[in-house]
């Protein structure tokens, strides 16, 4: 009986977590894209909008930043095309543990930093176009007030350039860095019961009923 009750509580907790909602936003940063035909762009800030539509009474639970570094319509006659994206002044709430060169923009490694480098190299089937999508640092769960409002927050600065092995694009090609933000928020606990509350109460009542029924049978 004790095992059954534990399973019921675990199931209720899972249902409660599932009631959280998320908002995914593609951050618009025209400066983080090279002009057509260019294989570089100067250091430019990456901004994302704050969460301005948080429903009344709901609470922000976490903020996740992801990045896509990419190139498009690269030189089709090269053996490979390589481009480096250098990030500096990264949001202090992102605890970035850098890995080994040439790709230090990872979530595991040694030490912490507000800078990192991501080098992407295309060859064969990815010679002409390639995008690398990754999470930048940790999931933010503190200082969340800084991400709520009607303005923007700065993810960091980014610059793009050819990698050590070289990279070029056609006249209609470009290289780009794109930021994405996901806001995860929890529903208002005031008012009508949430699914988690209902599941916990229902599970407790069901477990109590089973326990009473078992004792009656023994009697």
C-alpha cells in the first residue's frame, strides 16, 4: 500500500510540472548578420525582448538562452568553409563553463567566463550551408525580475569572421548569429485549483479510501 501511495504522489507531481507554460521567442538582431557577399560582421550586441505578457498572478520560473551560428551560400568550390563567432560581455546570469578550443561555447568544461568562441566548419554535404544550435550557459533561475518588462536585455556581444582554415560566401551568401529565449512560467496559484493541487488531493483521497477498504476487509 505504501508503494502505491508513493507512485500516486509521484504521478501527481509530474502532472503538476506539466502545467507550466513556455514562451519561445526568436530575437531580432539585424546587426548580427553580414551583408550579402561578406564573410565578416563587426562586434554587435545581441538583444532579446523581456517577458512583457506574463499573465496576472503568474510567476516566471526560468529563462533559457539558445544560439544558432550559421552560414549560407558559402563557396561551393572550397574544400571546407569555416567561420568563427566570438561572444563577449555575456549576460552575467549565464554561468558559462568554457570547453577546449576552437569551440568554447559549451555548457561543460573548466572554469567560468563571460566570453566564448564557436567555430563551425562545413564540408561535403554541409559545405554550402550549416547552422549550429546550442544552449548558451545554464538555465537562468535567479534575478528573474531583470527579464520581465516591456524592454530588452542584452545576451552579449558577437562578432563573426572566417575560421582558421578560411571561409567565404557567394555574392548572395552571409554568416549570422541568432539568439533565442524561452521563458518558462508557472500558473497563478490563486483562484481555481491548478491540476497539481487537484491531483494531489484526488490521489490522497483515493489512497485513503484504499487504506480504509483494506482495514475493513481485515476486520
